[in-house]
C-alpha cells in the first residue's frame, strides 16, 4: 500500500506528557509509510523518553535545543520549518497548547511551528481535569481558529488512575489524520464523496439475519483513499469488524432499506457515489417479532422477496456513480449489463468464484469498465491501491465539462 506520506518530510514534536512513549510507536509507523521524520523533543519530554530512541527509529538527528550545537543543519528550527510538509505535536501538553495558541517561540518546537507554512496536527494529552478547564478549552479553540487540526484527547483510563478525557489519540488514527492533512490540496479537494461498505443484514427475527460474506475492506479502503485526496467523505457502512476510519463522517446502517434511505438523502449535494457495499438482493417476506424457537417447528422455511435496485434512483446535478459487480461466472458480460441497467459511469467487476481469495483479504483483482465500453484489467493489488485506481478513473468524469 502506497500512501501520501511516502517521501514527505514530517516534523514530530514530542512534549512532556507521560503519553510520550506512544510517540515512539507513532514515529515507527510514520517511517514505515515512507515519511522522513525529524523529531523535536522538548526539555520535559527528554526526561520521559530519550533522543536515542527516536534517533534509532528515524536514523536522523533528534533536535532537543533551540540552537542545537551539534546539528549539521545550522539553526534546526528554521531548516525544519522550511522543509516540513507536515508538523505533528503528539503528545501535546496543556502548557504547549497554551504556548502555541498564544504565539510563544521560546524553544525549538514552538519556534518551528511559528516559522512554518506546513499544516499542523496537534494531539493533546494530560490528566483528566486539565481538558475540561475553561482556559485550556479556550486555547484549543484558538488553535482551531488559527487553522491547526486538533485531535482528541480521548476518554479512558489515565496514568494517574483517573478515568476521563486526557488520553492521547491512538497512533494509527493519528496517521490517518496526517494523511488527511497532506491530501488537503489533492485532486478531490472540495468534492463530496459518498462510499458504501459492508454487507447489509435482513432480519429473520430479533436474533437472526441473512447477510453475505462482505468484510467491508474494499469500501473502507475507498473511503480512506478519497479522504487522502482531499474529499469530504461520508462512509455509509453496514456492520463490519473494522474500526471507523478517521477524518470522515460515519453513518451506520443495518438493512438494505436503511442504506437506501441514508444514501438517497445525500445524493443531491454529492459529487461521487461509489457502491462497493454488498447490498442484499433479497429479504425475508415476513419478520417474526420474537425469537423463533427451534422446538416450535420441525423445520424452518423462509420465503424471500426481492429488494428493489435503488442505485438508479440515486441522482444529483453533478453526481458520478461507480457500481461494483461481484460475479462467479461471465464476469465482464454480467458487469457490463449491470452498468447499463444501473445508469452508472463506471463499474468495478471482480470474480468471487473463490470467495476465500476475495472476502476478507487485503487484495483484490478487478476490471474497471466505463460507460463507453472501455475496460481496464488490474493485476492483483492491495485494496487501497485498487481504490486509488478507481478514483483515478472517476475523477475524469468529475472534471468533464457539463
């Protein structure tokens, strides 16, 4: 998977919170995604976690002083500020929140932030009562007013033993927010995108449902890829075991009718609708309002009725639609027919005759068919990379005149 962090210069500021140990994990993840990470440790942070830890992870010099005497970059804060594509402060103490908000520049971190034109992601952390304090909350609002993205803190158990809102946002979600910030000027900037995901569930009784084998991974990958390219994303998802992606609106649904209502209500203002969700073709003709007991019946037969194909009803003045076709035979012929019947600009066809190779896997093998009859067969790829190839094709329609 190739993300927009690859090759980017990221400055990571670490301040004197006990959550500083999580910054090592964040650093490792940034490096794995291909970022060049320069770490700035405040004096307080250096007492909690040493510069050698970050030097070992980044293979780069760590800045601990405003005028680093051993630096080969001259005045570090100026060089780092100019080079940075993104600055992350994680964890950010209430003290550092205040200093950034009020424009102080008395250490390497705050001076770098004042001197940069790069976007800044700030992830506060501290003890429970700090982040309900009116002064701290006002400082956080100042940061937002200045254009910084402030994430968290989260609710949970803290190092002090208290339960409250002081936990640092988890590193994997900070990575996602970083990718979102780096995509602000991407080719989907200003676009409103709706993505569906997962397999819808149709109730038999209050306990049982009929559903399908969709994991939701393709839809989630598509939502993350669109977010990383600047889109304002709404993910409409049936139940999955996947964590909610960061940096987008999440709408949870269960049944096909739930998904239909959610999606159709948003299409008028949307630019792109992509439908990788596995929407149930059938539902039970009647639903029991109590659990059906095994001992009550010698056998159980279900009468099923069709769910309406509602994708043709999804319309908007600028809406581009991408359908998906999971087939076990006659892949391209069936997919092309669906494209015509559903009135979409693109359809993504994949062969699910071997469901173990598709559902729940990290890769996919698809053919993208357009409304002019063109076909692009992709090799087996990570689903995130497949998602970007789909978005590459869709953006052509978004950019077309009229």
